[in-house]
C-alpha cells in the first residue's frame, strides 16, 4: 500500500491478475463550488415550493390570473401585470406582496404560506432569482431533495465503461458520471444533472460520445449523450415509463439501444435524439441489452427469464427466445466473435448459447456462484468470461470449457465490470462506492 494505491498480484493457471489501484471515490462537499451550490439550492427550493403551493392553479392548462408557472421561462413572462418578481428585490416583487397579503387577492388563493416558506421565496428572489431547470410538474412528482440535498455518503458505482483510448474510465454513480484518469486514479470531470443513479454508461466505438442512462423509478427513463471533446451535453433522451438499466451503441455509433424496467427495448437515433423503434415482447423488466458486432441484431435479457434476439431493421423478434433459465436474468454479454451469447441472473447459472442464421442453441452452462449473478463480461480476446455475484465473488472462466480459472474475493457486491479495450485492465465498481483496477495478463 503506497499513496492510496494498493497493488496485489495473483497468478493462476492461465491468467495473471494484479490489483493495480483501489480508489475510494470521495463525495465530500467541494469547497470551491460552495457559492454556486447555494444559488442552485435556492432555485431548487423555490421551485419545489411553487410546485407544491402554486402550480395547481398556474400551469400550462390552467393559467389563473394569466400566470403560468410551468417553467422558469413562463414564470418570468408573467401575467397581466408583467413578471411576478423583480430579481434581487423581493420587497418590490408582486409575488411576495401577494403571498404576504399586501396585494389582493392573497396567494396562494384560498390559503397561505408559512413565514419560512415566504422567506425561502425571498431568499431566492434576493439572490437574483436564479433559474431552475425543467418543469414544475415533474418537480412536484419527484419530490425534490431538501434544501441541503442529502447524498448518500458513498453512492454505489452502478456502471463502468472504458474510453477506447484506454486511459479514461466512466463511472456512473448517484446523479453523476465521473471520468477517471487511469494514470493517477483521479476524477478528471464530473457530469451531473442525471435524474438518479446512473445505471448504464457506454462510449461510442470512435470515442466521441458518452451515453449515460438511468431515470426515475416508476416515472421515466433518461439518457444523456455527452460529447467527449469538451463534455458538453448534446441530447437528453426521455422515453420509457421506468428506469433504463442497460444501453448499447451500435458498432457504427449511429444508434443507441436502451432497455428498461418497463419491459421494453428501444432504439434511438444518436444524431437527432429521436426514438426510432420499440421492441415489444418481453413480459418483465429488461435488464440487459447488447448489439451483435455487426450491428444487425440486438440481444436482450429479461426478468421474464428469456433472452430474445431482435432484427434491428424490422423490430421483429428472430427465432424463439432462449428460455432455459429458471429465474430472472440480470446480465448478458456478446462474445467478440458475435457467435456466442452468455447470460446469467438469479438462478446462479451461467449459460452460453451459440447463434446461427437459423436460431440459437445452448452449448454450455455451469453453476457459477452461490448467489444471484450480477454482471458478465467477455475479455476482448474472447478467451475469458468474467462474472460477479451477490456472493461477493468475481470469477474468471475459460470460455471454451466454462471451467473456473480464478476467483477474487470482494468487499461488497460488484455492480459494474469493465474490461479495457486492450484487455489488460479490469475495472470493478462496488455497491459500497469503491472502485478497483486489476491488471490482467493471459498466458
Ligand atoms: C387555488 C388557485 C390558486 C393558487 C393555488 C395560487 N393562485 Fe395565484 N392566482 C389565482 C387567481 C384566481 C389569480 C387571479 C386573481 C385576480 O385576478 O384577482 C391569481 C393571480 C396570481 C398572480 C398575479 C398575476 C398577475 O400578474 O396579475 C400572482 C403573481 C400569483 N397568482 C402568484 C401565486 C403564487 C406565488 C402562488 C403560490 C404561492 C399562487 N399564485 C397560488 C389562483 C391561484
């Protein structure tokens, strides 16, 4: 152990695995950003308050008194008396005069605000009435976090992806994606504004785009597409009626597939952000989706226990589903050859099917973990399959035989597994928020 870097070396029959680096992802408040956060918090607090107390009469459909509070822009447009507030001067703001009863009728119409709520509005206006983003309707439903958002001390690492350049890793956590520099384990960029836990991240094959997905449970799925050049947000895709659990770029980078708890798989045009197609047929949550290496087919694994193969151009399901699994499937992986698909989940088995033009056939299966299996990933050379389980083990399997080659014990569940494009580095992200890098050497 030196300078926060743990190095561990493991040699087994055909893989050498060295723990390169363990990073404790820190979520301590950032002092230099304090001022900005206070401002944002005042806007968030005001928006939440307006959503609770005022929105029902001042929205897109019902504009009582000619005032619409649906978005910050419509609020500032105001009613017949103009903007309802004067940024920086709460004393002169009509909204304040009305909630305090100095101007009739008192707002909220037929009710009143507590003093501390009025103070919240005043603080926001006196801070210059900074804009909030989004729509009040949504804020109301989401029940925005309190003024000091309570972020879990150590949010889980729910997803990981390597940039094709090998030197950068994207880690999806609670409401943000961290771009971690592999030369020193430090966070280079933090991409925020994500709705909730970022459950899936993926880079396009040319490395120019990063897609990060999640959404609000029981409400909607969300994907943000970022430019890796300057980390600007290019699109926010909203679709699905529940969280997105898995995403995949097509090999050309033109299409993005998403799978959701809402039983659906969707395909999106990356350039325009438009939805292209919906794949219906699963009867439960779809936890994993992948493109074949040619980009012609999609494969999805679902809690309905099946793996389905889809034709991308028609949206049709090809062949019969692979239905050997005895319980929910959580994860699948496409072998680099495009000929094998591995899937696993609650029944603790890893199964591998061989794909052909006519269909698929189960070729190998093994009882792999003592508890449900969370993730599977193939190494780029196609020789090794790596699995993580709720038994807190990570296992390495010979693909040819599905023989166990090596086991690594973990401090917690490994929710995210990613192998670098060269196959040399394995990154593990855990439920306890820790992240480790292992060096792998095949021989
Ligand atoms: C139950 C319905 C209702 C609720 C809730 C409500 N309002 Fe109103 N609001 C009205 C009506 C009705 C008018 C028009 C009053 C009039 O014309 O005399 C109005 C008018 C206004 C106006 C004047 C617009 C203008 O320029 O003439 C403002 C500002 C306003 N409301 C702010 C608020 C705020 C802030 C809240 C929440 C704290 C709120 N309202 C909650 C019904 C409501």
